[in-house]
């Protein structure tokens, strides 16, 4: 635990050779002592982790110590060969005190210079601007054709600076000990041609994809909050290991059952009952997947020229064929041949599709028509056990992992010296005292505790100017009028009347429909003007009663005034003929925002809005991680599959006008977003038609698993932010 005497400005001490000797003595004494390990393993303080901002309770470091090696403030590292460095933003950096590359000690001039360059904020900002610009430029295919020596030079220079400052890999806080640096190293290995031997993983555009991935990850530097989210994801994956094994096992069992029940059934189709064609089809039954059989087959199927052939069954409860058609096992499986139970792999994919409930009703209808209605029991069992049980089990494990990490984080964060708590209490006490001493104007009753003035940062001269011109105390007659208006406005009956008007206005808007009669439209327009007048009068009376200085300090009042202002502008901009007839003009959707005025008188709605706002604030880093994942897979999809979508587009559409493809970043982004929404099987079929099947399966399933894992992690964030109880 940190000592109280350690906190303060005097705690910042330079890291000197004497400091290194003292650390070595502590390490030697610890080894010589030979005490048994403690029951609870010591951990670093959460508030002093790398990339965290130095807490205010530790004070401000002197300017001459910015960018200089300092003795570590965290007691955990007192017997570790490490030192810390602070930049101007008081961000914490930690380095190893051993020699970098066995050459540069912490006191070597070259290493001290590169450490200053590494932690300085301005070179970092310039570097991030350049990398972000390059990330955007890589979205354009023409950029990828340019020589990549510029990118390699940038990353090589960055890695050189980091290796000289941190060391390579052997000790704590060295270059390769940080996973965020692994991509840098991989890019350099891939792009530098060492003796004419280049690295090739057998994946098209792999180097370009790795470069783009590195650019994207550098555009979002590893902040503390982002690392917490990534850590939560990693912990969730560790916790999910057993659940994943259970899921794969269950799907494998169901896939084996489906393989035995439905093998070859989806190839049954209705064929015209001509003897010559029947004999030809029967003779080719052993090789019905051959393309040569499809030429006569397409001429006499029930739906010529379409990819959706009429499936059938020879069983009594299966699908039957129309007159003059017979049920034969010919041709390929449905959906470009990718929907089947003919092998274990395709059966497993079909069961995974059932578990994710993507277009599963089509597979259900196809199987029941080709095999029989009795097999609906199989689908019900898979949906209940695979979709409902296993998916919710995964969600429960993710929630438990987050709750455990959140509990540990709270336990670590609660450690603060007692004097800092006392200082915070003193600040709160002084703030409350100043609020009690706030002067009030005669003739008006106010409750200063309800105002948000203390939370607003405003220059003193602006506050004085506002208090002078926005507090209206003119004469005794005006004060009397203001007092009477205040009594009227604050009356509960007035609030009830406004609430009823809001509900009536909502009902009037709900009555609008297409092709309204002129009289009905005129009635709605007149009603809208009446409600606008009522809400305008409410705002004016409240401003008179409370004065603008105090009225606009409440967010709900600001919201009301903005809605009224927009409503007046829209009414004044109506055409003259509409004003004369009483018809409503081309109104925008701003009037629908009036329903949120109910939050003041409806506690449940008010609580729900607060929960949503708190959840959005808490989900910031998680949304950033999700955006990075979507961006990465969209760019990779464009690089891996975009070219084949152009060259083989006729396999999907005769006119090559594809709705879902990855030829450019925008459409690739839409495909990835659609996968995250749960609709992945149809786009994967199209990808497998024009690209390599294994690569499409790998990318699409990775997006499904990783993306849905991040989305499912949002639930505990919302629960924590909204203080909800899951039941």
C-alpha cells in the first residue's frame, strides 16, 4: 500500500544510478528472505497503470521532470527494475531499467532522448494525424497501387524509436511485451524483402490487408478505457472456452443426426413426366451433381430459368409434385448447392444457421417438403436447445465475466489515501456552504439546490453580466406581477393542464394519414396552432416568473424553448394559402419531440431517458471497438473479395448489378453491418459463388462470432449504467 508521506509534489524523484542500486538491493533482499508467497498475489495499482492519467491527489510534477525518468510511484514496482516517465498531459509511461539491446542504459543520452521523443504529445499527435490520413486513403483502390515504402519507413522509424527506448523483448515493458506493437513488427517483416525472400501467407492481398489493419489500429491509440474493453473481451473469450466446446459438441451431434436423416433429400425436384427424360435422369442419378445433367433438366423443371426449384418427396407426408411431374433426385442442392445435409461440413453449417436463426424458416420449409412434416420435431429441438439455450448461456457467461472484472476494478479503485477523501468532503462542504449563501431576490421563491449553476464553468465577468441583464427586478408593480405569474405557473393544476395538452397534441399527430380530406386536414392544422400557442404561453410565463437567468439553467426548460422556437418558425414559414384555409404546411418532425416533455411529469419515462443517456456514455469505448471491428473486416473484405465480385458478377446477376457485394468500401461496410444484424447466410452464398469457399466461410464466421461477442458485451454495460435487474 502507498504511504501517506509518498503523496505530494516531493514524491517525484529522478531515477538515478543510486535508485537502480536500491532496486537491486531490494530484489536481492527479497530473494534472500525466502518468505512463502502471500495468499493474495499483489497487483499494480489501477490508478497508476500505463497510459492512465496521473491522479490529481499525487500532485503536479515539476516542469523540469517532464519527460525525465522518475522513480515509480506504484509500490508494486519497488522491487522491479522499472521506472516511469510523465509527459505534459501527466500520462504515465513505464520502461524497463535494464539495458536496451544490451547497450543503452536508462542514463545513456541516446536512450533519454528517444524516451523524450516517444512520450512527447506533439510528435504523437502529428503521427496519429498522418496515420489516420493514410487509413482514409487506403479506402481508395488507387492508393494501394502506390509503392508502400513510405508506410514501411514510417513503421520502421516508429519501431526503432520504441526499441531504443524500451528494449526489444526480454524484460518488462519492452517492445514485444506490448501486444499493440505486434502488428508493427509483422508489417515490417512482411514488407522488407530480406535477401530476395518475401513473406507470403497464400492469402490474396494479405500484405495490403495487414498494412490497412495496422493503420486502423494506430488511428485509435490504446487508451485506458479501450484497453479495459479489450481486456474484457479477452477475459470473456477465456470464460467462453467451455461454452464454445459445449456449443460445438451439440452442433456436431445435431449435424450427425441431420446427416443421417436428410442426406441427399434436398436434391429431390419435380421433373416433367416424359419417359425419355425420366430414363435419362435415372441413368445419371449416380452423378446428379454433374453440370451436364442440368442442361436437359432446366428445360423441364417446374420453374424453368429460376434458382428456386420445386422440392418434393416420395414420402407420404412430404411435398408432392403437380400433375404431369414426377419427383426425382437430380441436379444440385438448393441455394447454389450450399444448402444440404450431404456431408458433415454442410450439415454443421446448416445447424449453425439454425442456431443463429438466419433465414432458418427457408431451410425448415425445404427440409419438410423434401423429407416429411414429422421432422418438424427435429427443428424444434434444435431451435430450443441450440438457439435459445446455448446463445443465452453464452450471453450469461459474458455478463458474469464482465461483472467479475467490474467487481475487481471497483475493489482496486476504492484504495485511496484517507486524506484525499477528507479533502473531497471539504470541497463538497464548501460548495454547499456557498450555495446556502447565494443571494435571493425579494418577491420570488427559489431553491438553489435544484439549479445546475455550480456545475457550469463560466467566466466571472459573463456570470456578472448575465446576472445584471437577465434578472428582471424593475419596479414594485413588475415584482407583484412576477409573483402572481409564478404562483400560477408553479400550480400543480397548471402542470396537469400542460400534460393533458401534450397528450392531446400527440393524439392529433397520430390522426394524420395519407390522402386526408381538406376539412380533416384543416382541423389538424388549427389544432396544431392552438397547441403551439399554449406551449408558447407556457414558456413566456415561466421566463417571466423565473427570470431568464434561472429559467435557462434547467435543461428541460431549454428543450421546451427550443421546441417552441422551431414550431413558431415552421408556422410562420407556411404558404399564405395554407394559412387562409387553416391547413397545415409542410411540417418537419420537430412537433413529435413534444412528447418528450412528458418526462417531467412521467417519472418512468424520465428514468428510461436517463438510463439510455447513461448507457450511451458508458458504451463509448465499446462502440469504438465495434466500429474498429466493422472497419477492419470491411476493408479486408474489399481487398480479399472485391476483385472477384467484379470479374465473376455474371454468376450472380446477368446484368452485373449486384445489391450486396464488396467491390468498394461502402458496400463492404454494409455487408459487414448486415452480418452483425444476424443476416449472413445469403451474402455468404454470393461470396462463395464468386470467391473461394473456405475464405468466405472463415471471414463470415469470424465476423459473426467476434461481432456478436462485442454486441453481447453491451448488455452488462447497459445493466450497470441503468441500474437494471435482469430477470
